[in-house]
C-alpha cells in the first residue's frame, strides 16, 4: 500500500459534511489520496499552504494513494443517537438527480443529508425529497434539499437516452431490468400498447431491441407526452413508436387495431383499467400488469382480475407473478405476466 504525506485538516465527524463541501468549492480537497475516517474525526487531505482553514489547524499526515473515495454518504453525517441508523440505504438516481424518502425524524436534517449525497456522488447535481407517486398522471410532491434548482435531467439506460422531469413525470430506474425482461418476450410483428407510457421507456426499449410492428405509447400527462416524443426522436424510433396524448379510458375509440401485448404500468390504479385494456386486446393477448400490493392480497387481486376478464369474454389462461421490489414492509411492487384468451363463443 503506497502512502503519501500531505497537508490535512482534522475535523470532528459532526462538522465533516459542511467542511468537505467548503474544501471542494474552494478546490482545496486533494483527490489523488484517500480521506481517512477515525472514530471521532475525519482527516481531509488538502492542497494549501495556509496554517489554518475554518479555524482548524493544518497538519501533516500520511494518506493512502488513490482516488479520493467516500463509500457512503452516511460517513459524512453525525446525527443524534438513534437517527444515524434511520438513514435510508437506498434511493433512486435518475440522471443527475437523486430522489430520496426520509422518515419524519430525519426531516430536520434533510439539507445536511442532501449535501452529503452530492458530496459522495460525482455526477449528482440535485437531491430531492419525495413523496409517493399518486394519481393517474403519476406525479409526486418533491422538495429540492440540495444542489441546483433543476428537476429536468437526462437518464441513460441500456444505451438509451431518456429526458425526464422528476417533478412532473414518472420514471423508475429500478424497472430497468424489468423493461429488458419484457423486451425479450416481444415477438416479431407484434402490436404493442403501452397504456400508461410516461416518458416512454418501455415503448422505446421495445422498439429498439425487439421487432414489433408498432408500439402505441399512450399517456394522459401532457408533460410526459412531450418528453416521450423528445425521447422517441432522441432514440431514433419514430418509425415504430406512435406517441398519443389521451386518457386510457378513451383508448378503444382511438385505436382501430387490437393489441397483441399491453403494458399496464400504473401501480395502485391499474386494476380499474383492466377491462379497458381487454377491450383493445387481440383474441390471445399478453398483458403486463403492475401493481403495488400487500403480499397477502396478491392472490385476491389475481382472482379479481379473472372475474373482470370473464365479464369481458376472456379467460386468463396463465398468470405469472413477479415480485419486482419491496415497497414497504410486506408490500411489493409486483408484475403479473397475464395471458388473456378470448372465449370461443365470443364474436
């Protein structure tokens, strides 16, 4: 292990985050050696001839040579006993924006937490405190707690580029592998309807990596549709993706074709649109249905979907359940791969 002696500041853990931010802003923090964290303090390697910075004496110390690295934003925070353990271990990164949920007890420390996240993520410019997604437009209340006053960002996923406004549209980076999983199922020549498309990540990924005949990307949110159109152009799928601003309830009046595959990514509300989806379904149709639901209620939801299908003249001949991610204790973001088959006696 190679070490190098350099000037340094020894800062109490409780003061580490604002001091680190100041050193970065003043271009005093060295990035060729790694900071050292001890039980009660952090040593910051600096490039300065000053004898004192922010009332902390400049000392000389040996540091391990290598890229400056702080593994976790928690390392920069010193919160009261009991609260440190409540710091979230996960959050969403969308382009240059972090979206984080905080328990009530941490809200008074939100700015410190936001700055610590920026300091430990090289490409992050904005940190937002978020409430859960709600409504058919799938928007959420957000509060910028650190960084730039900017909610529009560009997110890259499997080589595709998505423009997203986290304040006015819905996008989940945690569904990246789920989107790729669905792409692998799409057969050549299929007609696909993305019923709640948002900024069109499902639609665009299908168009780029599968061979559908056409993908209809539909959403009620005007701002999402504007970004979806921009994303369709950006990813060169204008000839395959038809972006439509419409209420899902009106889809039967708009589309003159029947769908071989329907995507219903509207957690909490997808159920009430299931009959609408079946009204545009081909005689044999794959439906990818997403919901957020308690574990003990999953089977009941499947039973309810079967009842709706029966009224529409369909039988759900296959329902595969995928637990995509945990949403809350015993509550899951689930995906159902449904095969809906029309009754032979239904015209």
